[in-house]
C-alpha cells in the first residue's frame, strides 16, 4: 500500500506569500531530511504576479490539490491477484490458495473488469446443482482447457484442440465391456453420443467401442500407451484422443476443475472510483455483503487496485503542514480529515484547528510567512537554493509592500536583506518589477479580481469575506466599479456572507478604495471615509491583517 502524500500548502485563493512559503518550507523539510517527500501544493489558482516570481526563480508551479481527504486511489492495493474469465477452476483455486485470499477480481480477454470471484463460488464448478440424470455427469468445458488441466497429450489430432466450451457427458469405462457398449449404443440412439467423453485405462476394446459409436472424445488414463490402430481409427472417425498420466478416478475429478470461472463469477458487484473519499466509502459500503471492492479507472473498466472493508476502518491520512493560515475556513477542502502536523503563520489565531497529537505551531506577528520560513533556514545554518530564496523574497515583498506596510518588523527587514543576497536580487528593483506585472483591475474579470486573494473569517458568529487587490495606482478602478460591485453582491448572496468586502490598495500612495456589501448597521460603523452606500476611501490603509480586518471586527461589535 503506497504512503499518503505530505503536502506543504497555503490557504484558498492563495497570494504570493502562501505559494512561496509553501515552496520554501517544503524545500527546507527535504533538505534537512525530516520529510524527504514533502511537496509544495496549492489549493487555488496562481496570480500573474506569483507566476512572474516563479518564472524568474525557475521554480515549477506547485501541484494543485483541491481535496485532502484520503481517497481510494491512494490506499488501494495495486499489486492485485486476479484471474480472467477463461481461467479454469484449478488456476483460480491455486492462485487464491497461494495468496491466502478468498476473493479475486475477474477480467475479460482485453483486460476489462467484468466480475469478482469468491472462494465459495468455486464450489459450484465442482458440485452440480442437480443430483439426478445426465446433469450429474455433464461438464461444460473446452477440450483445450481439459487437456491443460490434466496435462494430457492430444494424439493424432490435426491442429490445436478447440477452446470453445461445450457440454461433455462423462462416461467412465470401468464397467464390463458389454455394459459400456450398451450405454454408448443407447446414447447413439438418443442422439447425444457425440457429447460423450469416455474415460478408461488400458482397455483397447472399450476404447474401440467409444470410437465406433462416435463419442466426442476418448481419454486414456494411467499413462497407458494407445495402439496405432486406435489412433488411426480415432482420427478417421473425428474422435478427439487424449492421454494423461493420472488414474481414472483422479482424472474424473480433475476434469471438473477445467471448467472456467465465467460461469460462477459475480457480475453484479460494486466498484470504487479512485477519487472517492474513504469517509464516504465507509458509509456507502458499510452494509454491503461484498468482500472485495475493485477500484476502477473512471469512465472505463480498467482495474487500478482493490480495497477490502478492513482498509476502510482506520486508513492513513494525508499529512499537511499549513502555511500562511490557521483557520479551517481558509484551508483546503477536507482538512478536517487530514493530519495537520505543523502550522507556520503570521495571522490571528482562529480556534477551530484540532489535532490528534501535539503539533509544531509557529505563529508570530511579522509581515510575511516567508520571513518565518527564511529564519528557519537561517537557524538550521542552511542557505536555500537561489530560486527558493527568490520565492521567499517575493512573499516578503508582496505581504509587506517592500517593508512599507504597518505589519513590517525588524525580522522582515533582516530576512529580505539576507534572502535577497542569496537570490542575487535588489529588493527595491524586485518590488517595482513585481507590482508592475499584470494589473488585475485593468485585465482581470470581476471574479478573478475578487477571488485572487480572498479570505473568509468568522467573528462573533458573523461570517466575513475580505478580498484584496494590490495595484500601483487606482486609475482603472472607477471604470470597473459597477461590475465589481455587482460581482461582489452575487458572491455575498451565493455564499450567504454577513459582510463581503473588496479592498483595492494603491501600493505606491498607500491608500485603499473599499467596496463593502452587508447590513447598514455594520457598514455605518466602518471607520473609513464613506463616499456612498457601498464605497469607502481608506487613506493609509494597506494591510488586511493589521488594518482592514480589525476595523471590520470593531464595526461588527459596535453594530450589535
């Protein structure tokens, strides 16, 4: 069973700090050997500015992960013991016995999943449903499979034995010669002698009776030789002549083992999609009496692996290190079912994060999560690769507006200076180029603008969404204000938020224009310059964490 992944991942609608701190911390975990398979991930689209940082750093965009619930594809058993529809009882039985399993999937001739075979089903191939008449002695099998099962040689036949299954009526030639002859003549009269498989040892007269009466096949047991005369006669009459080493009693038993599993496999069975979460499977399959659950490729019947009910009891969980957030509301979907091993953040504590075991938790009032990741490199005495250092610079520059935001600390300044030297970049020039990239206000759709860097908070039972877009100037805002407000209203209604805010921040002149949708009482208490019913001007306001969110919390409290 493969190990579940270890992801270092930021919040939904990730900004540059979330993406770059994930890249930096995953690189550190790999470098020190704590998590050799740590992977930087993201749970949202990457902005144009973040893409610019990654391109200049020569770093691949992190893997998109939208759900961290353990799913069937992650934990299913990939090395599968299986059979095909044309495999015989003996083949299936030996595989199941060797593997000590009671159920196997069945594939057709082209490798598509078509059934499951239980140990109990195999008994139906050996024991007839009826205990009277010809059905007791009738075996539906192909002569080719029969010969393979007995390791029997075909004597005098032209070409390979037929693989088409047919009804073979067994007649053991152990009675007197007259009795055998009489039974064959009776079958001839009834018109089914051409279905008879006559089994006998060193009895040339019985062998001749079988051929003269037109039996379908003659099986000579005990490794006895067959005369040339009998061989030529069988060929002339079109009777299949086989010779095996087993005695008559053993051969009669093994013949039933040559029946194929297609006749007893279960064709009405449940399959599992590899992306289906284990928590959902546990509910769906809990009452099923099926023993084995094939995991099939979506849209096809190709087998990827198998699951048993025991695999669903306490499956391994995807492990996560959360960066740049600590609230489940902002985290990747399914985080409640994952194993959070560590949190690195510079935002307020939310209180809904829980863990089974103690975890490492780093939360400090600095301007950027990348600052904390950079300090971890420094504490370990490790210098990050230049590309990783450049990514960390990007996160610090983005979140602190190149050390001009009110959230900036001495540690941010120290880390940006050190990381800039490692990456070979000038922070001021890097900042100018970074904020010159792709203006969202000019080029983005309203949905892209609102969701590029959006966070959801719950404060005193009030659910709030705050989006922020940073621009070098706000000249393009007036022309787009109407469509942005309409899109913001739709988000407010669709998500049932109590307060929905979009802040467009001028990083050069340090002020913001704020669109807000919500109750009149809450809007009236916002400590910003109100221009009209939904638009506010906020001079000197550039930080969502330090300025906008605290103002919103105060407005909520005073509006009650």
